[in-house]
């Protein structure tokens, strides 16, 4: 969690438009958001690199590999936070 918060601080300080791991609390509910898209409820994550996989009913962490120019699957997790931690560990390698 400390690494994710340090990343967020660096992004905010630099002025980049990257997605934050911990969005400001005044702009978003800290729980996963549910959005209605074309009549279907879509669950979105509050963390970068984390998404809901409805086929297996788990949170999935995916990291974009710039060298290979493709997405790299990190794993499937029961909780959104576990997926975010796995993403952070892989991103720091």
C-alpha cells in the first residue's frame, strides 16, 4: 500500500494524467463503483490495472508490458485490494 501511495504522490506532483491507485475521496466512493452501460451493470475498480472478470467472478490484475507491447496477466483474486497489491508488486519489478 505504501508503494501505491508513493506512486500516486509522484503522479500528482508531476502533473501527469495517469490513473491513481487511490483516487481522492471527495471525487469517488472508496468502494468499487457500479455503472449502468447499455442496460448492464458494469463493476469498475478504483485501482489501476485491476478489473472485474464476470466469467470467473474474480478481480483480475493486468499490467501493460511496454517491451512486449501487450498486456501481461498477473492473476485472478478474490478481493480488489489483493489484485491491486499484486499489480503494484509487478509494476515495481
